[in-house]
């Protein structure tokens, strides 16, 4: 299976999705006028470019942030992408012909949601939001929901490179064939009024922005382009009971999820301060090969043997060495290094290896074995 996965990853080329913004006032209207025109409500704000492997990276990251979302994570999603998403049809991401109808309702809803979350992560990343945590997986948030009687929570809390915070709720559809104003408004309004706006005032430190984003993917052959439609409400002043998520919460959640992807479950739980699990013993030494890419170095763990696929290539998952050292310090009780870690915005370009590196320093893809420089020990 790994050989097939590696070949799929190697075939994932560049793509993009259109971006449209709606005004908050239009989204929150009780109803739109009769026969509303898309051009009167939606403002085109360009495209979001990405590669297939970068989208897979973002979806896997979301899967491991959401504790309950382990349906075919990581490798399984790549296999699904190969059968559902057509990366070779055009510069605009499209579904394979018939993909929206061959999936069962539950499967389609689940897969659309996961792809939408991945696209939302890339959308946020393009706006400088490099780190994220899943609100509904945190015990403090769950306790807040129980205490206040609230039923809904936004998907993610992001942190910008300037340390400001942002709330985002992600929605997605594989079945909305055209940019139809009323169903899009209905979806955005519910996300905005029930999940984004209430949580802008519920979290401290207070987020300064919030987004509701609706990813609509269309099949190859449909002349309507796939798009993310979003609304950006202003921040909200504190006006009620709140849940405090410490200054380092987002980064701890962000890297704890990726440590789980790497199979370092004890280190992941230690980074999260053992709030929701019991871990015996202290940090342990983890040996990682270190590779150099564009002047930065990454500690990696290999998920495949180099001989199974392309010449001397391995499927690897990793983290930038500076981030690993900051994680180590945080686990040891010194969170300052993690809070001060500076994200790295790497220019995406054509390269021989199908590889994705997000600005938080997480790495996902295929690399050549000759990149390994040394073995380094990290205390995690």
C-alpha cells in the first residue's frame, strides 16, 4: 500500500480554488431579495493556490487536531483523494466525474468536511495564521459548554505570526453545483451567528478576527469553478462567561497534533500538559534523522522504506529543528521558547520531490534519502 501511496503523492500537482467574500450585513439578513444576483453579493478576491500534497498535509493536520476524527487519517486520506479529487483537469480544483453521486451521504459529508477543513487551514495560512488548535477537543472548552448550556462551538482557534488570534468555522459541500446565493447565505449565516460570533466574545485572550468559510467543490465538466466563499465579521467585546485558553494554548495544540501524526503520542500528551490523559515518567530521548531543505533543517520520522517507490525516496513526516527544540523546552516547563518561535514562510515552487512545508515548520511528503545530514537526539 505504501508504494501506491507514494506514487499518488508524486502525482499531486499544483491547483487552486477561487475566493469570494460576502459582506456580514448581507449574510445576516433575514432573507435576500427575490432572484438575488451573485455578482451583487459576492466579491471576487482572487484565488488560493496550493498543491495536492499541501492540501493532504492540511487535512491530515486537521484530522489529528480533532481527536474524534480518526476515520482513515493520514495515508487513508491520500488514497481517498486519488479517487475523489481530479488534480489534472484544470488550474481550478475539481472532483472526479460522478464523485458527488457515488459516495453515500454520510461518507460524502464526512469527506467534504475534511477537505473543507484542509482548505480552510490553507486559507488561514495565506493570511498569516500559522498555528491552530481545535476548540471542541479541549477539556476546558467542553467544560465551558457544559456549564453554559451551549451546544455549538467554532472549529478552530488560530494564531497569527503577530500573536493575534482568529476564530474560524469551516463548512463544505460536494453537491452545490452552482454559486446559488440563498443556500450559500443560509450556510454562512448559521456558521456566523451560531459558532463564530458567539465565540469571538467567549475566549480569552480575545480573538481579533473571525471567519466563516464555505468550500464548494464542483466536478470536472462543470463550468462553475470550485470556490471558497467566506465572511469576515469584526471582533466582539467580552460580554459574558468566558473560557481562558492560555497564551501558549494554540501552539501547544498545534504541535501536539503533529507529534501524534509522527507517532510520538507520549510526547504529544506531555506537550498538552497532561490535562486530559495520564502519562507516567518524564521526557524521553527521540532519535531523528535531520534533513536540510532550503537552508532550514528538519527532524523527520520515516513512514516508508526508501526502496519501495521512486529512486531513494521515503515518505516522511517531520518538524523544523528550531520548533522541535522549542517543543522540548516547553515540555520541560519552559514555554517561552515555543511562544517566541518565529514561523517560516517558505516560497512554494516546483521541485523534484512532492513535499509540503507549512509555516509552522511541519513537513509532510517524499524526500530523497541523500538529504539526511545527521542523526540528532530530541528530548520530548
